[in-house]
């Protein structure tokens, strides 16, 4: 067993989740992280959102909320890192994260909310990194404060704050831990929100692609109108998906009856099924990022085949550690070559019908 594997097991088994997460962030922020084999394979290079990604695998928002660890995560071989969710004002939250490894491996339940130090702090870190010549694709996931009386204005503020620094922006309207936030997924509210974001970017003179992060619990009959609204109001893509408020029948955990968003392996099937539906409905008009339950190379490959141009992980990284990054990338590269695909783009969506038939 490697030292990295031992350290990962200690963090995930011996310490409370919030403590282990903070220790991991502090270590990454100060340069204490394992040097992984960086997989630089031409077949993995991915053009999406007007950007050239070295590979399709990225870190989902939530791990590096305050833009502290992204340089280390990029150095480990990830193709992109999405920081945030960040809100205009700092929003400290109480520790509310739990693990389950009884019925499902790689499962977490969190109701942290948008706990972060505010957009000014994250912006300062990103600006310093850019000024030093930092290289890599960074997305910024923006949200609204719980106490906000005008949530659309909070998203517009976030767009203005990170214009010129973020390679792409993600509008997070799907966290289950901010009361009423998911109401913004309704077409009228979503249209108003996106219009405000686009106006701010135009005024700032920057046009980074804007993505919308959806919940896996969106009713199937609502998804077509959401997608049409995103296309009509300038969104470049979707991230599918955030955590789920549903609980699978096989989940036997002390936290199973608690409120919050469930991530990890139980999220894989519903999020991938929704991803396949979105791929069909969008018909090439939106770039899709697959997230939810990515804890192996095969899980990442199935996301791609369901329609993902890019894939993100979080809970799988927590449980399996940095070694998961080269393992996933090697597997995807092998699958691409074995299938005769020259790129991820050629493979994306080829297996969507399998999910729609279920």
C-alpha cells in the first residue's frame, strides 16, 4: 500500500469529515501533496467551451470552495478545477457533513450550504495566481447568499467579480441546502438570472462561457424547457448534476434519514440517466459536463458515452485519493483507442440510448 493510500485512508476513516477536509485543503494549499504521474496523452485532449483542456477530468465545485487548493489539484494532473461555490458575502456554516460506507462505498451526505469566505477572498487568490503566470483551466462556481433578498443580483455580482479571471463560470441553482434555491431552475426565473449575468459580462468586456448546474431531481417533464431556456439566454453548457435529495433503497446509514444532498455512488445512475436525456434534448447546442458518482475509470467512461464532453469528480477523490486521477485517465484513454475514437468528442453520447431505454 502506498503512502498516499495510507494517508487517504487515515483522513477518511480516523477523522471527522470536516476536519479531514480542512487538513487536506491546508496541505494542498501549502504545497504538501503527492506528485502523481501526469497523464499527457494526445487522445485525451479535449476542445470544449472554446477552451483546450489537456484531458476531460476535473474537480467539481465544493472541494475547493475558496480557491485555496486549485494549483495543487492541477499539478496532480486534472484537466480543470472548478472552485466555489462562492457567494458575494462570506457565509460561515456549521459542520454538517457525513460519510457512509456500509451499504454504499464512496458516499457522502452534506448540508454545508454555500459555506465560504466570500467572493473577494477567492478573487484575490485567483488574481495573484494569474499575475504569477499560473497555467490551467479554472472555473468559478457562483451562488447566492442565504439572506439575499435578490438572488439574481447575487449571481450578476459574481459574474462581474470573476470576469477576466475565470475561464468559465457556473451558475449554481441546484444546491439542496439553500432554501428555495432550486426554484431558480424554473424557466422564468432562470431566464432573468441568465440575462443579468450576461449583462454584467458584457459590461465588463469579457465573455467567459457560462454553465448552469442542475439538480438530478428535476422532473423529467421540466428538463426540455430548462434546456431551451439555457440555449435562448446564452448559456454555453450544463453540469449534470448536483447532489440528490432522494435516498436509494439500499442506503443503510445513520445519516440516511437526515436532510442534505447525497453524493457518491448512489448518485451515479440518476445523474447519468439525466445526462443522457439532456444530450438528446440539447442536440449539440450545449456542452455537457457529467458529475455524480465518478469513482473509477469505468464510471468516467460511462459518463462520456452518455453525453459528457467533460467529467468531474469529488467524492471519489475523497475516498480514493489522488491516485484516482491517473487511474481514470489511463482507463479513458484505453477505452478511446479500443473503440477507434480519436477524441472524447467522438465518443461522447454514443451510449446515451442505453440509458434512455432503462
